[in-house]
């Protein structure tokens, strides 16, 4: 690592105050983006999606678990995968601690993957996670929300991901994302928000901490240092590129 210039305290304070001005501008911009996000129009969910859960088949409305808001993390794990995506697993390590706070603020958080429930449950036990994780296998949910792609779609030049056509060579049959839904008092469900690629990375507290460390993220490619939390000893190279590199 090339060391930064070493200066006296007064010169450091001057540089830090200049950075503080940028950080405050970033905070104000984040507030503006948050307000714009809350002001997005909604789309009524017309299709009847059914999911496999540990307590039986459930509709999208039933996944709300009695609350009015639902956050879905589109976890990259397709049928037959021996493990979930390492990047998605990195994000998932940060979810369990949020559950009581979200649940008591009228928000249900779940992960959804196209893998069969039995494969999800096996991997979930390996990782020691508690957050709800259900299977969309057999439904169009993943395809309709542009995080899974059929062989026919992958045979084309582009797939529709992150709100634009993305070259197939930068895409995979499964990709990450996050979607939000609202359920009103009549039981109608509305799609309110989705984010893809690097969009959900603010959920990853480790990255936010690394951004304050002297070396930052210290990466050569997006999250290339990440391993599943039980793989760091051997630190094998992941055999799937799945850190959301497709279309930042």
C-alpha cells in the first residue's frame, strides 16, 4: 500500500474540514434521493405468485406476515446450486440483527430464490441464518422482477437488468436485487420500488465500515475479497461471478 502524505495536525484539520463539506453535501443528496424514492408511483401486482415456505405454499400477500410493508432480497441461488452466491451471502450476514427492528416498524424482510426450498434450507442451516427465506421455484416471480433469465433470454444479445438492456456477457442466469411492496387494508399488493446491481450495497454494513478504514475496500474488482463466512480459512476463489458486476 502506498502511504498517504503525512502532515501536521493543522493541515490535516484543513483537509478534513474540506472533506466534511463533501460529506454534508452527500448527506443532503441522500435525503433528496430518499424523498424521491418515497414519492415513486406504485404498480398494482396483478399476478398470483406462490412461494414455497417452511410452513407451506403462500401467496405474495401472505409473505407480509400481517404487516403492511414487505422487503424482498432477491438472493442469487438457482436450482441445483450447491451454495448461494458469495456476494449475496455477504449481504445476508447483515440481515438477522435488523429483523426485530423492522418487524416492530411494520416491515417484513425476506429473501427469495429460485432454488427449491429444500436446497435453500440446507444452505441456510450451513450459514446459521434466521431471516425468512422462501422459494419462488415454479413461479414467474424472479423472471418478472428481472433477476432470473431463461435459457432463451440468455441466448440473446442482451437481458433486461437494472432498468436497461445489459449485454449477456455481463449477466448470469441469476442476478441480485431488492424489491419493496405495500399491502393495503383490502389486501391489494403494490410494487413500490426495486434496486439492482450495486443498488442494495448500503445494506452491507461491513462495506460502510471499510469505507472509513485507511485502505478502504482494498479491492481490485467489486467485492473480490469476499468469501462465505465459513470459507475464509481456505479462502477459495469463488466459482461464480456474482457480486453484481453486471451494470453498475
